[in-house]
C-alpha cells in the first residue's frame, strides 16, 4: 500500500508583517541599526554607531538600554528627549563626522548647553575653545589718547610740526601773542596741541614721550 506524501496544501503559519517603526526597534532585523529620536517634537534618524561614538555620553547609554536611564518612547517607537532640536542638530552632526558646524545665527553657547546635557567631553572642549577664540576677536580695548601742549616761537613752528615722530600727531594751534622782543621785531608765540594713540595699554602705563613732547604746560 503506497504511503501518502505529507500534505502541505493546508494553512501555514506566517510571520506577521512589521511596520517600519517596529523593524527599527526589533533585534535581528537589518534596519535595527537605525535609531529614531524625538527631540522636542522634531524627529532625527541616525545609527546606533553614531550615537555610541562617545561611551560617556547620554546617547550611548540610551542605545545600550541602560536600566538606570529613564527613557520613554512615543507612539512611533522614537526615544523622547525633552531638549531644543535646533541645537541638537550640530551635536548629532559632530558625532557623525567629528566636526563642529554651526549655521549662521546659531549661538555657540546654545550648543554648549546641549553638549553638556548629553555629556560629550570632546565637544564641550571644542565649543569652549571656539567661544574663547571668538571673544578674543570681538573684544577690543578702546583706543586711548595722550595729549601734550608744546610752546614755541613762530620761527620754530614749521620745523617742530614737520619733525614730530613716535606717532605724535598735530591737533590744534593756539596763538598766545608776543611775549618778548627779539631785536626790533616782536616774536609771536604759539601753543601747539599734539596727541598720540595708545593701543592695549592702561592709563598711566604709557611709554615716556619723546624729547619733542617733553615740555611743560605754560600757565595762562
């Protein structure tokens, strides 16, 4: 009597189809390397490898399902993170390629806050260095001026103005009339005001003026 071959025409159990969100969160499936984040209502899609770039970071612990880390997921399976998404973008890009790229108008201080929250030491150091460099460029000490008043006769005026050096500049000429006679002619006298810029120096620490500026101020 011939044996009947097994009948495979009946119903066969099939694996249920998974949604894209379930595939991303299910182990053993190729797409499980992808992680979906909901940061302040904005979704970010990245890989576990990117988020695990720094083993000390909050994001690393998130991917490792740290039991001490209280993390919730939304209805799509994305991790919920209550932070500003505007400043999360540069943090995520840094983990991707190791460079800090900021859009115009984005403050370094805002990204620093996020780097400290996610505990990424290398990024924290990089941003602080960038802030320090920025502040050094933008902070300029006001230009200080020192003024001197020179007294001279008319015949000395042209030579004195033309031979001024050491950064001294002519500012103002004031006639004070004639103070004495030289031969048969009156000799006119002038007060010549000169100035000099002092860069990156505090008041009272300027260098000594040249001999041309070392004159006493006459009493008027």
